C-alpha cells in the first residue's frame, strides 16, 4: 500500500521570444545585463522572466562576459508579495513546437518580492551559447524561445530529498487522523492535538524532552505544556503536521520575512526533537533564501547550533560582491 501527499498548485507558463538572438549581448541590455519579459500572471501574482545573454555574473566569477552560457531567472514582481513555487526552464524546439526541459528546481522556492536577493530564482547556466548556433532547431530566423514554467504552491510544500523520514509509513500515519487524539500540546497559549504513537515515531526527542512535565487529564489524554522559546504556535503546529505528512503547510498571511522566520524556528526545533529529515529540509530552504538584511543573524544562529551547511552558505553569500 502506498500513500502520497497531494498538494494544490497553480501552474502557468510563459514563452520569452527573443528576436535578434545572435546580436543581443549584455551591452544591448540595461545596466544589470539582462532583458525583461512582459509580466504574466500565475495564481493571482505577477511574474517576469529575466534573460541574461552573457550569463549571470554570480555564476561567472563576477565577469559575465566570460561566460559561454545564457541564463534565465523568474522574478516575482507583485509589490510586497511572497509565494512558494517550483520553477523550470526549457527551450522551444522550433521545428516541432515542443519544449525541451533544461532546468527544474525540485524544491519549492520562497519568492519574496520585497527583497532583491530572494525575489528571483533560476539558473545562471541554462545552455551554452555555442550550442545555439545558426541553423539550430532552437534558433530559427535568429529567434530563441525560452519557456518558463511556474507551479505556485497553495497548501503544502513537499520535498523529494533527503530520503523519507524514519518511523511509521505515511499510510499508517494517515489512519491516525480518524482516531481520537491522545495528546494535547499547549504552546504559546494555543493547543495542538496529536497522537502519542506518531510523536514517538516521528519526533522521538519531543516526548523524551517533555514527558516528565506531562499530566493526565480526566479524559485520559496526556497534556504537555511546551515552552516554545519564542516559537509561535503556528510554527509548532507546522512541525506536528510534518510528523504526519512529511510536508510543510503554506501558512497564509505571512510576508517573506515571516516565512523565513518560521523555517528558522522549525530548523532549531527539528534539531532539538531528532527530526533529521525536517532539519535537512529547513537547512536547505534557508540556504536558498539568504538575503543581505538577515544573513549575519542567520550565520550566528547556524554557528551556535552547528548547522554546518547553512554556515557555509552564509559565508559564501557574504563573500559575493
């Protein structure tokens, strides 16, 4: 028996039609070296493709003119908006009209339109220019067509890697949703219902850490009061949801900074409660969501808690011009 977490997404595609491909280089673009597509709408949000004819300078050692690649990124342009989305790029085969995929981000990415560092995502090395010669099936009439596909996540965030969490298989966990919860968690003035077996299997450090302070209610349910250490109740609920589904909820009403803060809370809690898969996911998400305003604080947090990959990503981000 196999069970899967089904997520709701809104998909949109946009084809950037580049005329005069062979003569379009960085010097013909704006000061940032890229060409903007017209805006297009997916899930009620406006997006635009950035096309870098000489590659993205971050992937060319600071000198994009030395790159033999073209680059493509998508930007969330709706002012002040934040969204989680998966992104892919491909080239249109102009002899068949079919799109050949070249880049696909397997993780959902946090887009924050209020931050220059996290409002875009894509690849600095979409394809080598040397592969886009005259007569290529991708370049006809000196035109190159790049297709961007966006899947905006509206309810759950699923992650393919690392390997599935240890503990009860998901279809067994799903069965507990029909049973009366036997654990009530109190955190930040709110209560969260759960099942002892799920917590024991999926968050082994939680019960070990808190069971000595638990009490048994008159209805025989175990009540556990948790000092979240500043962790909001909605973040703690996301942690419990992950124990059941191997997915994180998309929490509405948060801006980009709010989403990042939630992932930081989850990372620390995952380490504390022995949730290795959640820890790996949160660390990877934060590595892809660094911005100039918070990178120093994130580095301090990563060093204090021993998140090596995140520390290295922060150091690399801070070293970039």
